[in-house]
């Protein structure tokens, strides 16, 4: 189950990072924060698999608890940025690609 979780969180991080490239401004930054949160959750599962969890939870927090806690912060920042971007108009889909053409928009027909 842990390996499947790692793969799922890794796929979510990659998907969100690639999705961030479609937007300008605050929406793109929000997607990057969400991608960072997913990557941190994946890192937490990897650390837990390598170092193992504590047998006695009464000992307090350990190093393996750090990435999921940071992920919670990153996801909260990403959601807050998405909420404020919605109010402010957000980013526009269709950034110029590396070929110089604008993607996601219809071509203009000016004579």
C-alpha cells in the first residue's frame, strides 16, 4: 500500500506542476504550491518507508513527521492563493509556448 501511495502522490505532484504551466499569475503559483504539497507527502511516505515509524507514538514528533507537516502548510497556501485568485480574476490559460505561438487560444484572422 505504501508504494502505491508514493506513486499516487508523485503522479499528483507531476500533474499539478504540469498544470501550473497552463496559467499565468496567481493561479499558476497556487498550482505550484499544491504540487509542492503533493511532493512533500510523497517524500514523507518515502522517509517513513526508509526510516520506519516510531513504535511508541507517545515520544512526540520525529523527523519522519516533518514532510507531511510541511505539506499541510504548502497545501493551505495553495488553496488560499486559488481562493484569492478567483476573486482577483486569476490567471489566463494559454501562455505562449516555447515555439512562440500562443497555446489554448484561437488564431487571430487579421488581414
